C-alpha cells in the first residue's frame, strides 16, 4: 500500500495559501490564492523551494496587509501600477513604455492612494489621469513637490475617459487648427 501524502490544503507558502491539490504530468500541483487575492496553479515543489513566492505582486510591491484587496479602489491602484511597471501587461506600451509612472507617495502605498482619491463614488466611475501625458501623481509627496507634479487622478465616467485619450486630443488639436472650435 502506497504511503498517503500529507495534504497541503490551507498551508501557507510565502504569499500563497493552498486551496486544493491535483496531479498533472506526474507532478503534484496546488491551486493557490495569493495574499493580493489572485489565484494560480503552482507546482508544489516550486512552493516548497521558494521558487514561487507570489503571483508577482510582491515583486511590484503590490502586496501588503492593508485589508483593501477586495475593494474597487485597491483594484484601481493595482491596475494603474501594473500598466506602468509590468512589461507583459497588455496596456504597458500606452503607459510604462511612454514613461508614465506612479509617484513615490503612491507606489508602495495603496492606503495613500485610496486616502488621496477617496472612495469610488459610484460603480460607473473608474480611475483616470486628468493629464493623459502626466504620471499617476498625488501632488504632495516629496517627489511630486520636487518635480512640480500636481495631483493627476480623478474618478471619471467612461465618456470622460474617452474624451481624455491621446487620439481625442489629436482630434481636438486638428479641429482647433481648422477653426472648428
């Protein structure tokens, strides 16, 4: 009779907690939840060796014990940060590659981001940068003050966001040049 392996369900490994186990290609795998809330299947040996410590959020400084991870405000902060710093993010070329970044006052502090922007007033609103070419900036941290960056975020409707795109600015500029507005 084969020895029964000890279940890993509920066991923490760095930022991961094991939700379930399974075998694939002769190896033991675990379905895990990261402390930021994301889920992923990871080989047990990668958990035990420390090769996999999180979903990647800890590398970006996204993990914390702020208890905000299930909120819309935290998700807005996390999405903004990923667009600026995670090179494999689908919108990185519109943000990080263009030089858009997050100020030091918000970079590792979702609490500050939420405090400065306030709660999302309604589910229809999303985080938007007021100046499309500007950074995600709070306007009051030492980096913002040193660079003269104003607060550059707001909760905006989809319509406001669409009119704040680079392509919309080009249309506005073309119309100004033709005397339309």
